[in-house]
C-alpha cells in the first residue's frame, strides 16, 4: 500500500510565525491528498482536500487564508499555517487514498505548538 | 449526509479476551465503504479493516473482524484475543462513492493485564 511521509513531526514556534508541513506520497502518485486536524481526545476533522494542479477544496469553517495548501506535484502537498497563534496548536495529519472507497494511508502527523 | 456514530467513549477488556467496538452509520448512498483505524498514543493512524457495502461476507484481517449488519447499518469491530498493544483509540469511518471519508468520535480501548 501507499506509504506517506509527513514532516516535521513536531514544531514549537512563536506566535506570528508561519509554519509549513509537508506530506509526501512515497510510492503512489496522488492526485488527491487530505489534511486533517485533531484536537486532544477528539476525532479527525477534515480541513481540506488537496488537488494536484488546482485549488484545494476547503471544508466549511476552515479559513483558506490561514491554512494555505499547495499540491504542486503528484507526490507532494504542503500545508502552511500562516501567522500562527496559540489557538492553531493542534495535531495535523495528512493522508492519501489510492481510489474511491479505498482506505486512507496516513502520515505520522505533526504536533504543532504555538507559544 | 454521512454520519458515523460510536457510542462507547471508552472500553475495558481483559488481556486474551475478545472485545466488540460498536459503530453505526447513516448514509442514503447504496455504495459505500466502511473502515476501522487504530490510533496509538503516538498519533499515527493505522488502517485495520475494510468492508464494502456490496460485500456478502464479513471482512476479517487476522485478529480483527467486522460484524457488518447492513439492515441495521452497523459495522462493529471485533478484536479477538486482546493484547496489551491493542490499547489505543479506534475510529470507525466511511466514505460513499468517492474519496471523502467521515470519522466517528472514536472509542478508547484499554486492555488490562
């Protein structure tokens, strides 16, 4: 199955900093990748669907200008948290899916802490 | 719209015993997939098992089996011979005819030695 690499694993930075998280599909060309956010003891919340070569599709309530997604190649999608604030602290995790109704393969996630 | 319901916030099971984690789903689409994922405390999401809506038999993967009752719209996960390493969060999920997957709230499983 697909193997997904996500970097960095954790980030601690000051308020106002922009943070970029990378998600790579290592053995599968992914036209679509997914970005989730997870608060402690809660489920995964889909933030956006990253589409190779076109704009990402954001879920309702997710700020497009805050969470910039770029999917420039079939193996790489990036999520940039712009001007991060403490309330953006969370666990962010990406995934790829090889086809409709197929299981998702997840990266190991990024723990983001904004001081 | 899809909806996944997991009504058990936490479950305890004795090591070596079997445990059932409940999941009900709500969709009007005739074609859908049902999934279970495990999330250890380290955070990674591990795919466990898949059941397609048209599959006639319940899915099995090693110690995991999915008790699929289509008329009741339930897709319970059964873990046999529980091990200490099974202690984790378990998420039921579904997608219908496409890529978008919806996750349930999760069940925390504690395996007692």
